C-alpha cells in the first residue's frame, strides 16, 4: 500500500492508524454514516475490511473510491 | 493526491474532509454557485465527484482548475 | 521482505525496527489488545513472530492481514 | 546474498555496510542486547559473524531468523 520502507511504516504505525471507522469515513466523504452503511450493504461503497468483527476503512480506499467517482472537468480548457 | 503517508492522512481525515460541496467550492473560487453549476453542466468547471448522489469537489481539483486558468503574468519583468 | 539492497536496509535497521508489540499492533488495526491476543490464540490473527519469548508483529504482516479481510467495494462502478 | 552485479555492490559497499553490531541487531529485533548475547551463546539466535574479534550480524540473517520464528496467522481465512 505504501512504497516506503517497513521501518518508517512501523514507526508511524506506533503513532497512529490508517484506518477509519464507518462514521469517520462518512464524515471524510461528506456523506452520512447511514448512507455509507447503505452503500456498503449494496456493494457500492469504498472497499472495507473486517478486522475481526470491526469494520474499518483504509484512507487509501476512501480516496480511490472518490477518485473513481470523479467527472473529468475542464483542466485544460481555456474557456 | 497527497504525497504524504497514509496514517497522517487518516489522522487528518478524522478531523476534516478535503471535499467541498458546490457552494463551498464556488465561494472558494470567488464565483457564484449558479455559475459553478453552469460550468459543471457545460463540462468546463473543475473535476467533481459523485459520492453517491452528492457532488463534491476535492480542494486539489479546485486548485488545479484555477492554475489551468492562469495567465503567465510578468514575474520576470523589471517594468 | 524488502526489495531494496542490504546496505540500505542495514542503515535503516540501525535507526529503527519494523516490529510492533501486541498492543502497538492492536492500536494500529484499531482493535483491542485483548481481541488481538484472542485472535492469535485462535490462529485467526496476523502472522506473529517469537523473538525468543517476545511476540512481535512485522508491519508487513499487519497490512497483509488487513488486506485479506477486505471487501471489494465498488471502485469501478459508475453508480 | 545479492543477486546484482559486483560493481554495483562494490559501489554501494563504499557508502555503507549491511552489518549491525550486537546492540544494533537487538534493537532491530526489539529484544535486549543481553538476551541476544544469551541466545548467541546458546546457539539459538540469528547467525552471526566474527570479523576478527568483532561480532556482526548481517541484516539478511536477522530477517531470516525472525521469519523462522513466525507463526502462520490467518492471512487467507475469511473468519
């Protein structure tokens, strides 16, 4: 998931976690926890992980999902 | 989108979101929500994302769009 | 475990360790140390190592376990 | 130990070493230097080398020892 080395990652892992619970993930995506749970049940939300019985979202998966929902826009227009 | 590590990003994600809704994005760009919606429909605005039925703008995409609209200016003039 | 060269790895090894103890690993996975110990006894947790009598988790093994618990989500949907 | 060519390895060798002394190796493994010395005397620690009177551990041997102490865990379970 990360390209940097295992020691750096372990050092960071001792200070925090890349995982968000459902409500944290929903707040990040600016949608309600209720909608995120609905999307999950429908198989339409971001990838999630069952750490035993706890559902967690990796920050990378939230960003990937959002990116997949992107409409191109007009970065190179000169309107 | 970010080059820094996943834990830092997850920690920040628990405190806030990089996404703005249409009116927030418009205010950031100093244009009206009505104009931003018009640009979106015309495919001429910043990239947007459909988080389920909610349209969001990532701050990076707003900055990128703005930068694409930049005119070179005269930084190296000695007028 | 790393693909880069042995000298780089040794240099990094002099500055830190890729191993987390049980409580550090549990915090990283956002579960309790008690649950992680239970999963370990049940053979259902991440791979662990006995460095003599000390149990350690390699950061790569924690990430691999989490990934194995992933539900696919909908990265490629256009819902 | 490395598969790449001798010139590359020599160039890298001019910049650093893949060897750790006992205390560095112990810190890397998250055990005490005292325990590592005890394991060495008991023939139960990682492979070590006597460079003349100096005992050194190659980073690859530390990783190999740790790997040999691994309990499988449950990477492929869907518990």
